[in-house]
């Protein structure tokens, strides 16, 4: 490893993380003359976290704290995997954590303005605005979340059907030097968006039969079959009166438990979903989180337990 080697910017594989990676790449290029490459990271790489990135220069954005990261920015309250890692963090010119930030790009831009004398480019200000909306579910309505046609929402929708593993790296690279509208009108993005839109419509049709129960304003569903399409906001589209949704969905690596509050019908008593998910090896924010249990049986058991906890909290709040 040499100081002249390009730094690998490891970003969480979603719209928020992708924009965060693009923003940091441009900032390092402009203010530090740093060459960098963008490479996504996801929860399956937390195994053996102490060995992550060994032998390479790397930065981490929108993902867990790592003490060897040359640059690190995150906003997740569950970012520190152990108390020992938490003890190693202190804000600096190269590290910043702000759990009050709705998404990661705005905190990177603020930090760069304060420490790197960087004036945010207008296209990055726009991306940060939409990153907040997407990551914190600040949509005007469930219809905007599902059917919105704005460039950021088209890209977000397209990300649900990546043609290959490296595609998000390609888009993140494009966002580092192009605006949202330009990237959203790329032929590969438009093709993915159209496919994703068809998947969305199918997912909305398929969701009702996956619902196992709706009690105390908490919905529990099992969409673990690979034949069932996944749509994040389907529970609140079909059941607008629930406060929380908990479910099981398939992933390439196994099965995922997801839980989140209804952005358009918030609970009278908010429960920290991310902290609950930490108990199952996952994490997240106060309003939304996820975990990847080792088997389908474990995922179903975890989903039922989490739903019971949320229902108990809702019943006690009445």
C-alpha cells in the first residue's frame, strides 16, 4: 500500500450511499488532488470487519465505522459494531458522524465546507436534497414514493434491478461528474427504470396475499418466495392506517428481515427500529432497519418477534 495508490471509496449500495460516494470522490479530487475509485459495500461484508480493506487505502461512507478508514462519514445511529470501535471514534478533519442528518451526502458537504474550503456544486446540493427525501422517506405521499418521475426517483427505482454487481459503481462514477437529470436519462438507467416500474406494479398486485396479520396497527408479512416481487412501500399503499410494517424478503445472499414505520401515519409512540435490528445482527435508523438472519426459519422467527414487540409498544401507547 502506497500513499500514491488510488483510494477506494466504499459506499453503501443504495441511492444515499451512491451519492455520498460520488460527492466524496469529487471533493477529494478538487481539494486534495486524490485519485479514487468507487466500490460499493453491503451488510454481508461485516463478517470479519476487522480485516476489511486490509492492505488497501480506503474510505467508507454511509456505512459502519472503521478505524483504518482514511475518510469516514456516516449518519446511522447503529454505525459502531462494538463498544471498542465506538471508543476509537472522535470527530476530525477526516471523520464525521451525525446521526441527526437524514442522509449522508449533506453531512459530507457541510464537513467539506468547514474543513476543506469546498464550496458545494449546485448539482451536489440537489443530490443531497433528494438523498434526504429518499433515505428518510420524506416523500409528499405514498404515491410520490411509488410513482414519482423526478430524476432522483427514477434512479432510485432503477437501482432495484441492477443488471450486474458493478453497475452501481458505474452510476456513482457518473454522478461524480454529471447531474441527476443527465444520469437519469442514460439508456441503461431508462431501461432499468422501465423494468423496475413493471416489477413495482407486479409487487403491488402480489403483496396482499403475503400479509400474515394486522394487529395493533402493525402489519406482518412473509414475501420470502422468489416468485413474489418486493416493494418497500406496498404495506402502506394497501394498508394506510398501519403504523409499522415487518416482513421477510429474499436477497441474493439469503433472507432479510425488514421493519419500518409508516411515513404518512407515524406511530403515537416511536420505537427505535434500528436498535431492535441490532439484536438480530442488523441495524438501521430509528424509523427503519433490517437484518440478515442465517436461515429462512431464523428470519421468520425474528420477524414474528419484532412484530410482537412493536404491537406491544403500540398497545401500551393507546
